[in-house]
C-alpha cells in the first residue's frame, strides 16, 4: 500500500479504507495476546475476517520482544502447538494466523515496559525512558520490520502509541513536533521510518499525534518527509472522554476533530487513521445508546470517509477461560467493556455494534471507488 493525497491505495492504485479492530494483550504483563487460552488463533482470525474487518492493530511492548522464557501453557490452552514458545514466537504465530485470513496486520509499540496504558506518570509517553534508550526503540523496530519483511500483509507500522509527557532521569519531558528538541516526535518518525524502509520499502509509516494521539496540529507547519514518498499516514485516537464537552453538538464535534487533525484530510495532505476509538459495547447496543459522542463520531467518520480501528476486539483483559490462576494485575481476567466478543472469545457478543461498524467499512470516495 501507499498513499495518494488523503487516501491509502493498494498496489493497483485503488482506495483501501482501513477498517479494523485492536487485539491487545502482547503489551501487558504476560506479553501474550489475550484469549489464546479460550480460542484457537486461526478460528479467531477467521471470526474477525467474517465480520468484514480488513486490518488488526496489534500492540506489543519492547519488553515483550526480549523475553526468552517460554509462555506458560495456561495462557495457550486452545493453542497447544505453541507450547514452549517465547512471547515473540507466539506473536509471530498470531500474525501468521491473521494474515492467512487476508487481514492486514499493523504492529504497534504500545509501551516500552509491560502493563496497561496510559497515563502521564507511567514513564512510557516518549520513545525512551530510564530503562529503554532511544537506540533500543529503533533497533527493536528494525528487528520487527526484518521479521515480517516476507509477509506483504504486515503492511504498516504504527510507530509509537499515544505520545505524551514522561519523566526521564528525574526530569519531566513533554512531546514536541518539528522543534528539533530531544523529544521531537516528527524527527523520530522520520528517522525510524527511513530506517524501516531500508528493510521493507513497502511499509506505511503511521505517525500518531501528540497528547495521547489527539493533536496533529503540528503537521500544518511540519509534515513528515520520508526518503520514500507516499508512505506516511497520520493517526488520531478519540473517545467520549477525549476533551469533548458533554452534549457537544455534531457541528462543534466535527469542527474540533477537523482542527485537531481532520484538516489533513480536507486539505488533501495525507491519510488520517483513527487508530483507537470505542465505548461501552452494551450501552451502544441499547436503543439510543452511546449519547452524543457516539452519534458525533459516526457522523464524522462517514462524512469525512475516515480510516479507523475499533478498541477493542477483546471481551476480557488477559486470561479469562481459566479464572483464578493468575491475578498479577487488578484488571487481569476482568471483562473489557469495549470488547466486541462473548466472554469465551468464540462469537460476536454485541451484533448491533458490529452492524454499526460495518456501515462504516466501505469507502465512499477515492481512486477506483464508485
């Protein structure tokens, strides 16, 4: 894939609208995608594809990539062939299962350390901290690109999740854009993107905005310019609690999203992908559920014909089918209210939400459409 103005296009120049779902877990304490104790990974990939999604955002942590101890069998009950595998080998197997179903996989460095994301005091807001130097971040991405260079459906890399403030060396540091400061994300995206293209020149490089991926205003004065052109996609995240006032009108919501990053689309600069958005699935399934935010974001995604990725596929955090075997984190094994699947991971738990998402999947405009 590459970009053509504000659109993502395939090798034939036809518009591809990314319409996906996040599958998380590999960035958490066990370094393992959640649900593998409940469902065979190939069965899960088939279920995802059958709903019409065409991509998976697949978060991981730097920590996960360095673990050499095999994953405990209790986390892999329905995938016994993975017994003895390290976390990165389990991740590899899931990537293959997804791409075997024709799904585009988009790896994402969600955290440097392991755990749940995100806050200003988790020291993971930048691409480096006291435990992970910037060079380690870069070399890990090079390793990931090399690992999947032979799989054309690993077609994009979402470089860093939700840039935000962090404390490094006892100093509070904020993210910057185009300033040449130590925390300049635009410079980092450029450096990493060019290095990844030396390994796989076909990759899309996804660049999230500042302040929890909510602010792409810096692109107006400083665009990411890679050596290989037409490979940059910008990314926003949005939730009902993302600085939206209660009862916000649709016009005001669209104006806010346009100011924060949607102008990149309307001005034809580059594609914008909403890499995360979501809300409580049970509430959205109720008549009139979701409130004004849900109505507003659906209207904007339709009107602006935006690429997107729902948070999340997961019906549970971490292990779920063998309760009580591990309670490392307070949320481990707990239901994920935004999740789309049944608690046993085997079917769609909220068909009404999936139906609403399916209405946003087909591109309305762009090369080769209509």
